[in-house]
């Protein structure tokens, strides 16, 4: 249906056959490796969150020699730990009409038809196995009185398919895969290397053959070789400076891989989460997410009157605008994230926002408390209420939450084929770090699902295909390529230390974030993006003249780590703007003001833009080259995404 | 508000450290404790001094990275609150605040306020898991779990591995941490096959790492950001005793 | 190593096992204190029966012969083990925190729990004095030498005479306060160390521990107080026979 031509550099390697049989058939046709041969293959996994941890553990269980790296002191601190709400699975335990196909359909539709069908179907297919696996590992999911697993509903779906563990599903799932990882560390299957940050990847004869890391404790730069490298290094929301990501979350691993030839897909697809605690002042270091599950029982509203400064409880019912219920009667407060976020922005742009600076809307539990009782509300959301109270000093049992959207997740990431391999042979990318499954917008409770699907089930099956081509173990870091990359890495760090300006790297990061939030955030325009491109470039130049990075290279130096990450964000911001500018349509989280329906909804252009954009690096200051992967929809009908 | 911070500064693991005093004027009460240190650090960088190294990441109380002792109390004065979620509204103008790293032989200082907590990882590697390979799991609802036991397991599993229990204990004991980890798994049916070997192995590693013994003072519970109950320690002692005396035959 | 030795060694080397042993020896010592107090309270028997009851009780204990020695050795051994374990744990605990905090603070730990080693040390000193005083008769041989009309060791008058010395009575009173403080934490603590506490029993055992500690301390302190206040008088009925 699409007029878009596939770039010759992209081969998605989607297996033939009906969608429901692709994955089964693929696995059957996949080359098998004998157990004694698996020992001869060494895989480096970078990152130890849900995707990396589960991949490292499973690969080691299968017999591969695995080395897993993380920059934290412990794999358990990876940012997956912070996910609150839940994980989707097409179990249909509630008998409410759920199925693999429905989860697949919801995900494709939720992503506004910008994801690859075959990948999404596979994701929906393995979703059930994830729940089984986690329950068997001892992940303490919330349960009903009969002892069976409990479910809740989540944004963008009309069935209850979300499994959860109170308000800390991410931590419990992560502890599950951390436990599996620990078991492999104990048995020698995984060598865990903590407090090491990947600073570049190394290729030998066109294949990814290793990485260069910095030991964050001693500053030592070292090389590590393997048959394959897996990046599970998360997303880049921190490009906005203020986001719900952890302070350490960064783009360095994926950006460095991009510089070495891995294509970066859909960088402008960044999700803005609708329910975060608004910023309090310019010293704000990060934003805190309140689980979207709050929208199950809370009602979102703003005053009807502009500039209404009355206390929320003093505003009568008739003078409140429950705008999500008004605009999207069938989904109401459970409208997908991009839609809910934009609606909040609209209300605030209309000067009807509440709280400091008018950047906030109310999320009100008054009706839920009246309907269910305070105890029932506390049982469901108590920890979120407490957290809000700790941060703001306000009591949400009595006064509504104030919420505002914040950057939260990046659907964009390194381009991967059906095997989850990037355009660099031997370099695999899993979890949030890749772009594969969520299209232009991710549904709630699907990130945990994707991370674990990739790590537990998909990558361990697909990587065998690649490894089967090897004769033996790769562990040699002597090739000259390693020395060259090491020199590169050292040179860059030394350059950072030698700038000798007088501004902290954080101050540049803040400026970058402000530019991107204003021009490449919830809504974008051609003029704004062009302006941002100039500003980011200018900022990058100033950074390399004015930054001051204290300390030395050969010591534990958090300021150096931060500066190095900011330097990459300063490039990443530009790449996002290029992509957002090129994608001259609105879809999902990417909202170009030029392309909207009369009532302000995103207007897709399937004729010209039904493809994934895979950007190819051409130089630090050059405009990257666009490669297109057309998206074929054989099983779902391209439709206007409506939640009305 | 204007504050004085007395902060432990130590350049390297093997270098001597000392308390250094900093004036921090103009602190906003809506700042978090860490944001207050961010502000101080930016000022230090602009002045050409070394910023204070401290561990932090998620800043929403779940990753367990914060490792500061504030006026003698890990994570500071607010109950069930990590340092990153401690807000300056709980301090007042003119306060002098001591900020020190978690202190324990098993948690050596790496730099300033950063300590090495890898001992916790090693304890969990000794048995904090259920041995099941990916792909072997039965249907999740094939094993119902008693609701009360499940809730108690979640209570224990809420542990964020920060180590405040160790930092607060006069014996630098890790009993609350280990008890939470052991109990989370031993409360669930899935954890039964390895229940007794697990507790023996984890306690043995805990001892080898150089943590102290439990005096049952419950300071750990009082500072635990997740409010994990010391009753889990008693539960672990019970498991340990049973593991020591019982045999399958 | 045999499997038995192996498991015993592992248990004893572990901190958890050591604490269990600490709790068991503590429990045994508390058991002794209860029995000891029950014997002592005969001093307060009304109607002038106390001297006869006390001295007969003492004679009966003496009459146990080898059994008494077994009990004494067992008790001493338990006490010594309790002390030895305390020393081992203290050394281990001190080593676990080589660098102290510049700013020390306690959130809620009880006074009793924070002074266990101190109160324990005072109890050792007290026990030494107590043995020298009443069991061995080193400190006041003249009291120890008393015998009643039937030629039995006049324990009743020995105790009364002993507590008529104000310094001794005050010393015993203070010592009992210290014992009470030690037990106020020790009793609740041993329940937890033995793995017998749970969320339902926790508060109960903790309060019960404090209550028993107070009862024991007050019970023991009652006798010197009674002597000092004149409630208990020397027994004259047996006085003559001493000469």
C-alpha cells in the first residue's frame, strides 16, 4: 500500500508465513547449537535491567559464556526497578475477551501504526510465558483472596491484562531476573562486572567484536572481546534533562554504537507520561512519575475558568472541566498516554493549569474515595499517595493530586531486525534501547513486557542464528581495532577534563533539556525544530569551550561520568530534531502542529510516512542519512486511532 | 534558608578522610536533600573545587542508591523515606547537618559518601534465588498462593537493598536485609525446595562478609525506608534453626 | 568431619547460631533467677516462720550433695558460656564497624538494649561479690559463721545481718536495677533470637519481657529493702545457740 521504498541497507528478515506462525516456524527452522558448542561462544551483555539481566541469565542457562556489565554498583539498581504499574500479558485470566491477537492489535494501534507487525505479534505471543516464568522465580505478584493472580486495567486497553506487584512491579520483576542472574554468577555462567561503563564498541572486519569500558572505581580503560555484543542500555529520555528516568540513565551506549554504524530508528518518538509530579523550582533534578494506574480511579480535571486561583475543593462541580471524559467518552481517563499528555498541555496552554506556574492539572480521588472508601483506595494506591505526600507535603486523600506530563520513555532506539540485531552484524539491541515494538507510542505496562520478552525469550533464540556462523570462542582483545578505540575513548575523556571552563556539565544539560522540551517535546513545528537544531549545535560548541570537569581520569569521578554523558546528549538532541523535522506528519507521541484534525488530534500521513526512519551517522556535525523501512500491515487495518 | 553542612570527604578508599564544613545559603524548602547537594556541588565546580561524590540514581526511593547518614540517621529524620525523597522543609534555617557515608567494615568507603555495597550482591548470589531455568515454568495460576503469605512475601520483597539497616545498626549487622531476602522466597510455595539450604548459605556468606550480629534493637526497622519488620529476622532465625537440626530422613 | 560435627560447627560459628546459644544460656539463667527468687521470698514468710523455712531450705539444698555440685557447675558453666559468647559477639560487632560516626544518634533503641555489655559487666562483678558474700563467706565471715539451734547454717540471720550493712543493701538494690535493665532487653531479645517472635506475638513478648524483668528485680530488691526498713528482723529464737 505504501509508496515508500526500502533502503537497501535495511533487511528486517521477517520470516515468511502467516503472522501467528512466524515465530514458531522461525524457531523450528533456526539452527540449533549443541550444548558443548555453546560453551565456545562468549556474549557480552551491556546493562543489567529487565532486558539485559534476563538475557544474561538465560544465555548462561543455555550454556553460553556470558559477561554482563553495568555502571551501577549492583545489577539491582538498573532503572527498570522504578517501573510501578505493571506488566501486560495476554493470559485472559479475567475471561474478558483478551487474546494474543487483541494484545497485538492494541499495541499496534496504541503505537499509531508505526511498529513492525511481526515483532509486535511475537511480543504478544511470549507475553504469557513471561508471567509464568516470573511467578516460578518467586516474583510476588499481587493476588486475589483465592490465591490466583490479580489483574488491573491500564491506559489504552479495554481488558484487564496487567499483572502487578503493588506499586512496584518493576522492582519485583527486576529482582526476579536479578535472582536468575545471581544464580548464574554463582555457578560461573555469568561474569558480572559492576561499576563499569561502556564507552564505545569495537568492530573487527565489520562485526561487533567487543567493547571498551571505563572502570568507574579506578578510571581504568579496558577492552573486552566476545562473539557478540548485546546492548540493553535503556532509553534516552534524559536528553530532556528533566524526565522520570534515573539520573544515570543515558544515551552513551546507543549513541556510541550509532556513531560506529548502527542505525538509530525513530529518535523523535519520545513518550511524555501524563501523570508526573510537576516541577517545583529551577533546582529540580528529575521528575517523579505517579503510576498511570491512578487514572483507573482518579478523575482528571482543570477549572473551566482561566486563571482560577481558588483551592480545588472550593471549585464547584459545575465549574470543573473533566476534559478527558468530555473529549474521549469511551476511554475517558484511561486515554493513551500521548493523548492524555497533550490534553493536559492544551489545558495549561489555555491558562487553566493549576499549581506553581500553572503547569499542572488535578487528578482527583474524591469520587473514588466516596465510592470505594478510603481504605480500599489506600489498599490500591497507598504507596503512591504516600510518595506524593512525601514529595509535595500535600495530602492527596484530602486535596487532589497535581500532575503534569514528563518525558518518560523513548520508543525510538537503535534499529534492529526481527533477530534484534542492529545494522552492525553481531551487535544486538534489546529492551528500551531498541526501537522495535512500540511504534510511535507505547501503551502502559508494555515496557516491562518488552524488556523481558526480548531478554528471556527472543534474544536467546535469535542470537543462536548469528553465533552458528562462528568456529570458536572470541576473547582476543589484541586486534589493533581495540587499541584504536581505547585511544579514542581516552582522548575524549582527557579533552573533557582539559576544557577548563567554569560551568558545570549539568548547566548545559539543563539548557539542552529546555530547548528540546519547548521545541521537540509534546508538540513540534517546523520552525521550532529548525530553531532547536541551531540552538543545540550552538550549545554543543559552548559546552566544549566552557564546561569545567573537575578531578582526574584515574579515579572515581562522578563529574566526569556526567560530562561524558551530557556530551552525547548534546548530539542526541540534534538527531531527534532532524527526525522530528523530517517526519512531516503527526503520529502517536510525535505531534506536529501543522498536522492535526480540526479537534486537535494527531493526523497521520500513511501515504508518505508509513515507515520507520533509520538514521545513519555521517559525521559529528553532518546531517545524518535517512534509510526507510516501509511498514506493511497485513493483519491490522490502518485506521484513524480513535479513543472517543 | 541558610544551612551549614559538615560532610565527610575522602578522596580514595585508602586515603584518610575528614569532616569538611560548607555554608549553603539560599536553600529552598521545596528542594530534596540531594538537590540541595546538587546546588552545593555546582557552586563548588564553579569555584574550581571538587564536588562531593555521592551515590544516587532513581531519586524516587526505589533503586536504593542513596547511602548517606544525616545527623547520625541513615536517610535522615523522616520515617520510611530515602534520602532522595527527603525534602528540605524538614529542616530549618541555621541548621547544622552532618552528612556521613554508611559505616561498616563490609561497606568500605570508595570516595566521600560513596560506599561499596557489593557484599549484598554476594549474599544474594549465595542463594537468593529459586533455581528455575527460563522456559520451564508451569502456568502461573497452577500454583495458588495463600493471600496472607503472598502479602507477607511482598512486604519482605519491598527491600530496596540500600543498606540503611546495616548503617543504623550499632553492630553493622545485615540481618534485616538478609531476613527480608530469605523470607520473601521462603514464604512462597515456589521457594520451598531450596528453603533450608538457602538460609544456611546466605547467613554463612553474611558472616563471611564481616557484618555484625543482631542485638534485636530494631534500629534497622526504624530507619528502613520500606518499613520492613524485624519479625522477619525472627522468622529467619526460625528457618536457620530448623535448617540446622532437621534432615530429610 | 562427620555430618553431625559439621552441622554443629557451622551452627556455632554463625552469628545466628551464637545468638541462639546466647538466648538459651540467658533463658537458663533467667530460670535460675526465678528459682532463686522463689527461695529468697521465703525470707518474707509471715508469722515468724521465715527463719525455719529458710534454714531448712538451705539445708535441703546442701543435702543434695553431688547433685548440688552438678547444678552449681552447670550454672557456672552456663554463666561462663553466656559471658564468653557475649565477649565473642561484642568483639565481632565492634570489628564490623571500624570507623565510628562523627555524629552518633539513636532513633528508638531502648536504654536497656544499648547497655547490655555494660549491665552485663556489672552483673559479673555483682555475682562475684554475691558469691564471696553469701556462698563463700569471704567478705563477712562473722555472718557466714552463724548456725541455728539445730546446728544448721543460719542462712536467715546471715542474710539479715548482711543487709543490715547499709552499703551492702544499697549495693544489692542498685545491682538488681542493673539486672532488671539487662533483662528488660534480654528477655524480649531471646524470644526473637530463638525465632519465636512473629508480628502477632511481638508486642506481647516484648512487654512480657519487661514485666518479668521488673518483677525479678523488684522481687530480689525486696529483701534488702525489707531488712533496711525493719520489716524483717533478726531471728532471736535461734540466736542463743550460736554461741
